[in-house]
C-alpha cells in the first residue's frame, strides 16, 4: 500500500497494521520517517503487509499509527475499512 505525507514537518517512526473488526492487530509493519514536503509535493512510501493466507479481510481496516503517537492536525485519513 502507499503511505504519503503532506505535512509541514517530518513524520515520526510509526507502524501500519491490518486490524480485525474487534480491534486486534493481525499483522503490522514499520513505517519509516517521511521527510516534510518542502517543495509541496507529497512524499510517498510503499509498505507491504505480509497477510497470512486465509485471512478474512471483510470487516478489517488498515490503520496507520494505531497508538496515536504522531502529532497530527487530523487522524481522519489514518484508517480505511476494507
């Protein structure tokens, strides 16, 4: 999946996770720091989650920074339901 930053400051180290409908993390991966886009162009990284075979994705979500450690103006775009 693609992770991007449009923020005014570098991001912190964080994680991205596949979370089931009960909030349990099924698999996660580290997301390195992303530099601030001083030129106003988004910075993008491709992150791969090794989802175990047979995992049912219905009702799951992809969640960035699940522990809310990064300082952000909004967290609305840090989760997507599959």
